[in-house]
């Protein structure tokens, strides 16, 4: 099955073949009629007619069951990614055939590996990571639901490149538009979502740039929400990793980014995910491919194993294999060399003394844990030290920070866990004391 733009080329080739066959038949008529007779000529005509019917039937079938993908050529989509050599050790250089690359741990934001990660480059369709982040956040706020119906505009339907061939006025749910955008990288679906949220693509792009600034994406400027080549539409591998980490924290996106194949319009439009890692790399959770003549081959890949969640970004690879093999090397490096641990406070005290309160003690608790990224070969001791605020006195409100559990790895501080009041304690003053005395007298 073929993408619509491929079908056009096939149809053109078939028409050319039809004309050629007719010319051959006309020329052959004179020779065969004279040399072999009418019976042989009839058999030849039947044969060529059958060939013509086969060609046209094949094209008709392909045209009515379209496989949509973000790249016309998906001929190698079933070919597994090449196995690399053993993962490199920490400190070694990875052989990644791309202009820029980075590996980031999602929860901490720590960079585990990078190569020229801050250079501004055109991102192609991995731009849609920010578009999808805004959609996820809109769903979280309750602005839209997966069942919300969006009507495609003329502008959305005019997008080139990857698309699901929306018609002006066609209605589609947010759920289906997300399928099209995430799996098939459909530009028309992405613009339809953006217009619905912001009123126009321009307004949506302004929101994308604002969110980029909030996330600290200092090398990013979006001009459109699709990733189609445009002057000044630039980002960096580092910034892509930042927005990838933010997006993949929304579990809902994984309902789409982990899908290998799906369909729309009651099965008439089939979707194939061009992120081959979804099928061939264990633990893959997403995320987005991108390809244009200017941006070349780009990939933002996310994967999770044993609680360690990684985001690998490869930009400006020369071939499709370069981006997949590069991302695989980055992820292999991360999973081979690092582990992710969640440390609890292990606070021994359940309550502590307090001054000037209606009670002499206040109950304490820790509601947070510390996410700690460690090399697998780490041999340094992990220590927890409890530090209390000085002169803790009433009044105290529930949730007030009264101290910290400081976690160190070797000689380095890894982070702090807050210790908070688990109850409210009023200050012991004259009126409170008087009430106590009076209550005591009346009880007597």
C-alpha cells in the first residue's frame, strides 16, 4: 500500500505503460496478421488487455486503501535497526553520524552525553513535539477532551508534506487528530489542532514560543507548528531534548507514540509509525521523526527501562539509518552505564519539640522523595543527614518546612528532601492559657 503522493507517481507510470502497450498492439497487428493469422493476434490482444487491467486494478485498490506516513518511501520500515557493537563506557566517544546529538535523563534533566548539542538547526517534524505538548496541557486543564470535535479549515487543509488529506469542513475528534499527528506526522491534523486551541496557526505558534521560553529553550524559534522548512525556524538538540522530556511526562501521549500501526476513517486511512524504534527497540515510548531536504534526517527518541527514562535526539543525519542507529547508540549507552534510584528520606523522628506551643511537640513527615541518577559502577557511599531549623516555635501551620534530609553521594550533595509539619500547633498565649484554666475549673 502506498502513500497518496506515491500513488500519483504510480498512476503516471501506469498511464505511460497503457499508451506504450496500445502502440505495440497497433504496430504488431500488421506483422502478426500477415505472419501468424488472426487467431494468434486475438490471443496477443487478450494477453495485453489482461496486463492493462491488472495495472489499473492495482492502482485503484491502492488509492482506496491509503497508508499514510511522514515519509513517502517506507520501503524499509520493516527492516530492523542494525545492531551496534557493545555500548561505550562513560567518557568514551560515540560514533554518531549526525551534526548534533544529545542524551538526557528525563526526570532529572541531566545530560549524559552530547555532541554539538546547542547548535541551531532546522528541526523538521520534531517541531510537533511542542505542538503536542500544548495539546496535552490543554487536555490537562480541561480546555478540550479526546472527544472534542474539530472542524478542518481551508488553511489546515492546504498544508503540504505529510498529511491525512483533510477536506475543508471535515470533522474529526481530537483523539483521531492526535493519532494522525503523532503516528503519521500529519501537518494538516497538527494545524487543525493548533487553530482550534489558539484561533489561528500564528496564535498557536506564539504560544509555542512562549512555552519554549518558560522551559529554558534558549536556542529555539518556531515559525510554524508543523516543521515545514521556513526561514528562521530553528532549534537545537538540547532544546528538543528539553521539550521531549516535558512531553513524555504526560502518560497520555504514550497511547499514540508507542503505536506501530493504526487507522482512521473506519480503516480507509491506515497509519504507519516511521519511528522504527517503536517496533525494534525494547522499552521505546516514542517520540517523533522529522525529515526535510533542509533539516535532513532527525529523530527524538524516548525509552524507559527499570525506572530509567531517557530522551535521545539526533539532528541532521545524512540518511534515515543514521538517525535510528545514532539514537540506538545513545540509548544503549545510557541504559548500559546508568541507573535511576528513588530515595526516601528514612526519617527516624516522628515528632520534635516545639517552643511556646499549646503542645510541647509537633508531628513531622516527609512527603517527597529524591530522584537520583547514578553510574552503575558507582561505589561511593550514599548518606542521609537530618538538619532542623533553629528555634522552632509556635504557631506552626501544617505543611510548614521545619528541616531537611540532605542526601550526599561521596563528598557531593545530591539533593534535599523537605521535612514538614504534619499538624497545626497554636501559640500558647494569655488567652489560650486563660481558657485552659477556666475549662479546668468548670470540669471540677
